[in-house]
């Protein structure tokens, strides 16, 4: 049989590219991995990493489309193609950097432009949905290997929230027999994975804790008239003062209190949410930024206390937010009993972590292995997530 999978199945290990561009819309994380095996005994080695930032107009186009009020099918169509080609550019650079001719497989998350995890009334029925764009055909065409994309929708079809998706790979890579492991990612949104010592996949708890950098980023853009996209090193927030009344109001948040499984996004913590913060009172913008930074930390701490069966000894932080010392300071203050560590402190690469997850999820899809974590997404049963482009 001539099917491309037959050749890939026979290989003892495969070169798999993982591509991630998250809700921050900062750019594309591209990682080259060597994956050996599949399922519970999978081994992964990181061979190279490339980050390709989006230029300002592309970022603006993504954020505008995410807002849902601007942009129609023309934009969805054109931006989908534009992103598909940018993914291909990122992979070309990655392969150049690593001196690699051709990958065996690519896993591409795509760019979420809409995510509706709640049942929503529509055309006389209720439904949910998720849309990732960035056409994988451009990757398949250029690199001549299978590309797995559109992971989330299959979990949704099985009754899940389509998020979070990293718990399955975190279970594969980080679970310990002897200690509880808690992993917090701080991207646009914050999400936590709790892996009790010796747990099975069914015993993993994972959910979005609330905003990661999303609210802070929006405030920084307003504070700097769009010249800065994020609070580099947390310096701006460090120069502000937390407004206790506003922080209390933010903590009184229906999303926080909801029991997992749960997921959130720009639809909840986007521009409209920031408008409400600004309308709270006549405060300096840096103080509102300091408060939003404290809120990200407090929401993580609150969720951990409320939803973990016991506090872990360590919380390992990844994602762009782990580069914000002001945020980490607030987190340490809110969780004095827990040791807060970054991936870098453990000798791991936090930037590549989510991209590695999509390489692994693609590898599982290649073998027809279920790759969602129903305990995290709420799906009725395990499914194989991912559409395959040959
Ligand atoms: N040096 C830094 N200082 C402070 N914040 C940073 C730094 N680097 C990145 N970030 C934050 O991390 C975000 C990107 O995080 P990332 O993990 O890529 O999120 P996503 O998965 O949503 O793209 C940026 O928008 C910014 O808010
Ligand atoms: Mg990113």
C-alpha cells in the first residue's frame, strides 16, 4: 500500500514540527521535535525552535476578526490564506535553522478567531463552536508531508469544550509517580493542569483560570498609544499601585466561580472587559494595569485553592507571562505555601512548550490514538482530535 502513513508508521522515530499561535496573537511558535513511539511510552526530543512575530497589521487583523464585529467572510478567507502562508514561512525558517531537509509530519493548532464554549441560541437551536484559521494546505503543499490541524472541533463534537488540549501531552511528559505536579501556562489566557502523583488520565484536572496576559496587553496598548504590545519585564505594572476596590470587583467574577471543566477566551476578557475596567473610576492607567496584573495572579491562586484537592508543593509556570517578574511576584505573594518555578529554572524551554504539545497531538493522530483528556474538556469519551491533510 502506498499510503503516506505506512512509511511513517514503520519509522522508529519521526521528525515532527509543532506550530502554535495563541490568543495573544503575538506570533508563531514553531518547534522541531524527534518523537519516538506513540501512546503512553512516547519520547520527545526538542531539536530546534523558531519564533516568528506577526507584523503589526497582521496582529491587528487577527484581533479585529476576533472581536467579531468587524470582518466578514472575505477577511476570514484572506486571513486564513495569509496565516497559512506565514505558518509555511515559520517552518521554512525553522528547518533552515536546524539544517533539516523535510519533516515527517506537522501539527498545526491554527489561530483561534472565535471560540464559543457555552451553548448559544442560534437558528432555533442551541450550539457551540470554535474556529481556527490558517490553512494547513499551504504547509502540506510546501513540505510534502501530512499536516494535522483543527484539533479542537472534534472534542466539541464529542460534547467537550474543545479546551484545554495540553493536559493529554502534559500527562505524557510531566506526570510523576512520587509527587503532585501543577503546571500553569500564562499565555493570552491562563490555564492550569493538575497531575496528582501516580494519576491516570481520568484523574487529571485542567481548566482555564481566567486571563493570562490578555487584559494586561490591552491596557498596555492603550497606555502607550499602541507603541508597546505588552508590559516588558512587568516594569509598567511595577510602577503602578494596585487599586484594592477594583481588584475586589474583578475577583467577583462569575467565570472564576464556575466549576471546571471550563474554558474562556477573548470573547470574555477582550476589549469590552477592558472598557468596563476603565469605566470603574478615575484612576491612572498604570494603576489599572498593576491591578490587572495582580488579578491574573490572584485568579490563579484562587482557582488552585478552590479546585485542587490539595495544594501542590510546586507550581511550574510557562508561557509569555512567566517573563513578567511583577506578575510572578504577585503570584508568590498569593501562594506563599507553594514553590513557584519557571520552566527555565528547570532547564526546559517554556516558549516551545505548547508547540511541542501540538507535535505530540499530531503524532497521536497519526497512530489513531485518542488524544483528548475528557476529564479536562468534559467530552463524553476519548476521541482522536485533528483533521489530516495528506
Ligand atoms: N519579556 C516579557 N515581559 C512581560 N511579558 C511578556 C514578555 N514576553 C512575553 N510576554 C507576554 O506573553 C504574551 C505571549 O505569551 P504566549 O505564551 O506566546 O501566549 P499565547 O499562547 O496566547 O500566544 C505576550 O503577549 C506578553 O503579554
Ligand atoms: Mg504566542
